[in-house]
């Protein structure tokens, strides 16, 4: 169908730090748009990172494919703003 859902989970056992669990999901629509969300959990209330989010848009440009991706990651310390990422890709 035109809509896809991808999910990914990861558990990382760290010898010298806290263990981490990560979960992410992406919902795509007709290979033209994608919404993404993720979460990192390590049991530490003072952990800097947690929720992440994103959006991707894709379109045909001639025989190539142009993509623009945006992603953000929340920062829980109250001092810094969220981390922002923007990427542009050309698939040919």
C-alpha cells in the first residue's frame, strides 16, 4: 500500500555506564513523505537526551530523486535548545 511503518528497537548493555534502550518509528507515505519519532531511555532522570522527532520530504527531479530531511532532539537540561539537523540528498 501507499503507507509504510518501520520500527526499530535496541538494547545496549554498557559495562562502565548505564544500560540504554532505544526505540524509533517511521511512518512513510507514498515514498514522498516520512514522519519519524524516537526515544532513548537509560533510567537516569538527569539524562540529557530523550525524545527525538523528524520529517522527510522527497520528490522526483528528472530521473533523480531529491530529499530534504529535518530532525530534532530534545535536550532536558533547560539551558540549551533542542538540537536541529537538516540534510539535503540527491539520489541518481
